[in-house]
């Protein structure tokens, strides 16, 4: 069975990073007349070195990094304001975000074979660590995230997922489930930060592309399961913060 088939068993709508890059950036150029040379690219993905999983970096230069462990937007309000001030004149903002999960050559989720290694390791390591801690059931050893200066990102990641702990550990596939809930957290946090800082953007449009990155072994393509593709018009009435879905547009359906 091909690696694509194994990925699709878990994520039926997943496409390779190259396919996602070509499809979505092409749509922005054709339907929104976006000048990619004037588009500033930001990411809120995990800081894991494996996450060069799309080709956006080959097309859009100078990425602004907002994410850290697990992909949460740790750069926060200050980081988003800084990003908003860096958009080229007459350009657009583009943010790619989401968690990642590994898959082995045999189709097991939550682990992968990394470049130059024969052994399998966790992916996302921070999420698998959080899951292991959440799965402690002995009352005397029940885990509570500890906020310490030398591990603040892991603390914030686990604290953000605590409301979903029960659903995660009792799901059919906890490794997949914790990744799904992390996407939900990233999507929510990122949009709240954008809503807080939207007046700082000199550009008229912010494009958001969210999904789950699926990491494979080095000889294969990584995949992205897109969950969200939206545009925010920064100069429209802000009484209601309402990103507009591009996934539901006729142009997208006709791709």
C-alpha cells in the first residue's frame, strides 16, 4: 500500500504540501489578484524541524514565525502587531497555521522516521508528551500542568488542552484526537489575536489557511489536511469580526 493510501485512511481530504501550495496560491493570484511578491507570509506551526512540509517558503519569502511547541501562536498580540506593520505597501497578509502529526510507513499515527534516523520518534513530540501526562489515571499521580519559566510553551499547550482532556483520552484514537483539539485551539487563539490587532494592519486583506500537517518519512511527501481557508477584510466594519470562507466560494469549488 502506498503512503498516500495510508494517509488517506486517516485524513481522506489530505493533499501533498506541493499540491496545497500550488492550488491555494494559484487561487489567490487568479481570483483575488494577489501579488505574491507583495504578500507577507506568517506561520503558526510547531517549531519542530520537520515542519517544512509545504512549499510556501519557496514561493513566499521571509516567513514571520508566530508558533512554537504544538503550533500555538505564542508570539501573541505583540507578535501579530509586529507582523501587521511589516506588510509590503499594496500587499496582503497570509497566515498558515495548524498542528502536525507523524505517520509511519506502516500507517501508525503519532510517530515517524525522521531524516537520517532509523528509529521511530514521536510527532508531534510536545503533543504526545501532553497525551502521556493526560493519560495518568492514578488519583495520587493525576497530572496538573506546572507553569515554570524554563518550560512555558509546554505549560501553555497543556493548559489550553485541559478542557478537552476527557474527550481526548477516551477517544478511539487519542493521538489523532489531541491533534484535532489542538487545531481547534490554534484556530480560536489566532482569530482572537487577529481581532484584537486588526486595526494595525495597513493591508486590506488577511488570508488564513489552516489545517493539520501529516509528516511522513524522508523519501515521501508530507501532506496537509486543509480545514480552513478564509479572508478577512481589514477595512470593513469591525462591529462583527467575521472571516469569510473561501472554501465555500464557486471559484474554489471549480478548481
